[in-house]
């Protein structure tokens, strides 16, 4: 794992660049999670709603002279992509909550803002994002997983070698490690990625988590435990005690009451607000209350009204209907919640 390695690298890098710190530091925020943190609002939908008389006022602050603003004070690195913040930093051809989150941060701070986005669709907190102190699941759980994997090979790929226990274990925490590697890379090489930031000192300022869907399928009851471990490990491995941590709780239910495993995961996320050691430095908020009701009302008949649907939404409920309005509202809420935590931390 990158435990302490990240903290040492960041501390050494910041010390090495301290002579250049006469300029303002760069406020660095990490945005992590699965497909909804990737962002699923089609860019074509944003283009339409930004010019449609019924919705354009919702997007006016993001545009100038009929075009999307490219911020000169907010920068983003999303895996293989990087640049000034604007539309299009979601899944290919799409935009996510990073647009309004980064805008909120950029409007608030005099310092430059840098967003490091690490998100992969379908990755659970139980397995791929599992953090070090959560350790591995019980031995019998791992053994069952190994037996099933070996049975699949025997049935479908008889000439392949059978998986081993090491093969099973290596996936646990792999996205956590990849996320930390991404942060380490950016913190060490940000000035090469963005020459305009040369001479500024990076300062880890906050973490935003937007995830939960895949943990509904059998891992919901341990989500709260895994979330506590995750928050503590992120802070330890990044070397920032009480790093402000925002959780956008599951809300794909929209106007309908959450139920079943979704409710369990959402309540586990919201329960982080009541953990004594997280008071004033962790805040979860509900995303269902921000629902785009126009998209929600049209979705049941989207196939029969496809042309209208393309001007309203762009995906299924598990991706918040691909609603640009819903994703933007979530981004604003992420930003406002982050600023509340940062104010309390002073």
C-alpha cells in the first residue's frame, strides 16, 4: 500500500518547492467514486439546456459570449485527461458534478484550484476501493470466492491455470491504490502538467466521495464500517489529519422513498455525520432531494418520447437519469458542503 509513502512524497515535494511559495498555493481537491463521479450528463444535453429559454438561466453562470467558460483559475486532471475546467470532464462525451463543484471552489478562493478526479464505474467500497485498515474479508469468504473462480475456469477455460488465493486477494483495494497513485503523481508533477502553476505550492484541501451503487449487492451491511476505515486511511495515507471529507449520499431513488439495500447504504453514508471523531470534518448530504423532476417525470416513457427525452435526460436512474440539472445541483451541494467544513475547520 501507499501508507505513509504518499505523505512522505507530498511533504518532501512541498518542502522542496517552499522557496516558490511567494505566490498563492494551489487548493487541491480529490473527487473519487464510481460511475456517477465519472459524470453521466451528455454534453449535447448541456448545450441544449444552456440555450433553451426554459432552462438557460440555470447554466448562464457557466457561459460567456455563447460558449462554455474555460476557467483560468481551476484546473482538472481526470486520469488521461487534463486541462482548464469546463464541460466534458465526465465519461466520454459527458459531464459530471465536477463542473459546478470546481466552479464553486474557483469562485470562492483567490488561490488557484486543482481537481484530481479518480473514478471508475462499477467499483465497490467493499472490494476494489477497500482501504488498508479494513483488511481482507473473513477467510471463509475468500475461500468461497476462490472456489467459485476455480470452478469457472474448470468449466469455461479448461486449459488455463487455476486462480490462486493471491489472485483473489490482489483485487481487494486495487482502486484505492490506483487512486493514491494518481494523487501522488499529480502532487509530484502538477507543474509539468500545468506550467502555469509552476511556483505555486500544492495544498491538499478536501476530498469528495460519490459512490455506493455496487455495494447494494451483498455488501450493504458493512458499508458503514468500510466507510469509516476509508476516511481514516485516506487521511493517514495523504498525511492530512481531519482532511475535510464530503460524501454525496446515494439518491437514485429521486422523489420515491429509498428502500432495501439502497436505503441501507444511504443511511450508512449519512451515519458518518454522527461519528464523534468526524464531527466538523466529515459531512454527508442527500442527493435524492436535488432531483430533476422534469427528467424524472418523463423517464417512464422515454422510449416513446425519445426526441423529447434527449432534450431532458440522457441515462437511466442509476446514473441520475443523465440529467445535467441533477448533476449540476449535486456539484453545487458538494461545493457548498465542502466550504462549510473548511470554515468549521478554521
